[in-house]
């Protein structure tokens, strides 16, 4: 019996990225996500007779940016084509896209897999196109509903080369790539990255071939995967499905498939939907685009630092682990928060711990983004400085001061700590008295500790904290405890 | 393409084109539509008599380049006006004969 390991998977991904612009790609209606149907529309979007598309300059600049970020060749002369197909969410009867001479060709995306290994996805091309509207099909009645808000939203479609993978690694590879694309477009500020609103969507082409074969197997395409997790699940499922067919001596059919995230199933679209023959030809309504050297240079100068570069920087300049660096660069705003805090305090590991611990927990609980956190980088830096100077134990900072700061973001951390009597007791005389009292209370334990039963230290520290309400400076307490225990007879 | 080839739309091609355009061609219409299509192609075929040796393909009628607009929202269409122009609509959507999706 052949096993899955006797096969190799060939995978190719197409990611549609909705570009962040004020207006649509070929018309002036607002490019804005809206839940009220048919509010962002125009005569051009609805393809009323006599209307003509006119290209949004910003879309070209955004497409150049992603091309530069992926090391693509930028075609400085690029044209649009009509992709003909008939569906109610496409009012013209064709989608304006690019076929020959797309704006970007070649290039690659480098990323890090979950296990820390580096990976590279080679790209075939990146082209500009318009999004379609949305149709829904209520169970009742003889009509489908069409909403054209999304029609004409500028997109870039990023198309990868087919890549040969081990069957057990293909899904993680697809996941990591899609995640990196989301990071990239957010850092470039060309897309808001909001998966739940469909800002990024992925189609996965999957096929299986016997290990070592030079000939790719029959591929299928799973459409419209709208989260990183769904990409991973759908690829896993499709590999299993194809393996099942091949093992049973059946053929994989060339099909377009739907992934149902709720049921975790893959089903074929109706065969009629698949009979596509797009009959591409250059769109005579749109003049060719010439990207001058000056324009290209201008966009190059606007390129920000990219997530992989920042990840390296966090590791080399700030001494963070690969994992910390990966998490902090996940969102551009999170990295910005880290960078601003790091200008105010050099306890970088502590900043990372706070961002990935208490702060992340608070944000998740309240469904907030880091920008909406009431405590700003200056506040976090103050908090960390208080901990580092011994004025505050980590426990008190986390349980008491941080929640207070969230409620009183305008007040300096130290003033808040003072006002609520949270500042650690750093009075050596007072603490010595407390410790002496405890030693007197536990003479047997004190003796045992002195004779080397180091485990008892925790008990003594606990007693000190109990008696001081957790406000004893831990460093000072340790020093005093060591000294006073040594004096025990 | 071979310049001497004769265009000829057969029934199979006719139905493929019709399917791509979501048109129903009744059996009684087939002959008439086939004849029309072939006449159109014959007429286009005539253009091939021209000697285009060394002439670049003309893809765009104007010699224009970079006909671009700035990214400024304008000319949006009022929702009720747009829906009024549609053959059928409710208060929110344009309605079209039901498209059977993936069932």
C-alpha cells in the first residue's frame, strides 16, 4: 500500500490583495468597506453605457511597492486586458485585469516557518485588476441579490510558481507564505490586512505526483480562502482527498473547489461554472501605462523597512529571541509600539514580555488593536523603569499598577503607584525589623535554612511579602534575608 | 493564423459561445444565428487581404499614454438613483434572476 509519503505535493497560490486607496481603481466612487449595500457605486462601476474607466495613479504606485518588496522585475510599460466571463456581480461582462506585460514579473517572498526554518516562495507575477461585486442567493424567491460596493475595488493578484513540497509540509508552507504576504502589505501600507472583511483572499492550486516524478499530477483549485488557518486546513484536506482518490485507483478531476470552513469539507463547484474561457484581449478603453524612471525612483524612496529586516534587527540590536521578534513584527503597529518604548528604556526583553503578556491579554479580551491601548509607550517605559529600579515588584505592577494605568492613562505611573501606596518598601531598617520578627517566629526553619536548606528561602520571602502586602523590594529583601539568616545562632 | 483559412462556426462552437454568454439558443434559431455569425467572420476575413507586413499591431486607437486620475473620490452615484435605473431592485439590492451557486 502506498502511503502519503510516497507522493510529492505541488502547490501554487494566488493571493488577492485589496489595495487601500480613497477611490476605486477605474472610477471615483469611494473604496470603502461598507455593510450597507450599493452605497459606494458610480455609473462606471455599474457599467452604464457610454462610461469609460480611468486608472487611479495610486493603484500603480501600490503595485510597484509590493513588486519592489518582493524583488520583482517592474515592467515599466504595462497594459490592461479584458478577462471575459459572465456573472451578475460583474456588470461589464468582463473584468479589467492584466494578461501580457503585467506590472511585476518574477521575484520571491522569504519567510520563516512555524518551526523557525527559513523558506522561500518564488513568484511568477503580480498584476493589477478590479474586484467584482457580491451576489447572494436567498433561499426564498426567484432572485439573487447583487451589491456592487466591492465592484471596482483595486486589487493586486500575487501569483506564485508551482512549488514541490513534502506532503506533510505543504500546508504549513502555504500558511507561512500567506501570513508573510499579510505582514508585507500591512508594512507597505497598501492594504489594511482585514481578513474578516475579505481584504486578503487566497486560491490554492494543489496536485500530487509520485515522489521523484518530473510530471505534475492533475491539479485542482480551492477558491476564496479568507484566513491563514483556512489556507492551512483547506490544503491539508485537499491533499488527503487527492491521496484518497489516487490510492483507490481513481483519477483526480480538473475542478474548481469550495472549502466550507464550518463543515471542514471540500466540494466541487458546478461544472458549468468551471467552463471558463476568458478570451483575454488588450482593453482598448485604457491607455498603456508608462512608468518613468523618475516615478519608479520616487516609489523606491517611499519604501519602508520590511518585516523580515525588522525581525533581524530585533534579534541583533535588541537581543530578542526569534520567537519574540516574530510575534512583535506580526503587526506593524505592535513593532512601532515596541520601537517607541525601546527609545525610553533599554530593558528590551521586559518590553517584549509586557507586549506579549499583560498587554496582549488585555487587547484580546477587549478586542482592541495596540493603537487603542490607553497606556502609551511612555507609560509602559515608566512602568518598566519602576520595576527595574526595585520600586515595584513585577506582581504588583501586573496586578495593581497596570490596571490603574489603563483607567488613568493621563497620570504618570510613579504618581499613581505613590497615590495607591504600591511603591516597594525600600526602607532597609523597616524591612530588617520585619525579617527579624519572622526569624523569631520560625526559629527551626531559620536554622535549617542557614545550614543549607535553600528551599526554605521561598517560605521566608513569602512571609515577608505577606506581612508587607507584597510591597517589599525583592532585591533588597533577598540581601537583608541573607545577612540576617547568616547571623542566626 | 493561416490567412487562407475559411472561418466557419459550427454548431458546437455556437453553443460554447452561447454558454459563455449565458444565452439560450433554441434549435429553431440555430441556422439563422450560425449564418449571421459566419457572415460577420467572412467580413472580418476580408481585412486579411490587406498587406500588414511590418506594421505593428494597433492595440489602442489614440496614441495616449498614462491617462491617469488622482486618487480623489468623486462622482459617486446616489443609491436610490442607481437602484431606480436597474431593471429590478429592492430597497438595497439590484435583483437578477436567481443564480444557482454551489449547490
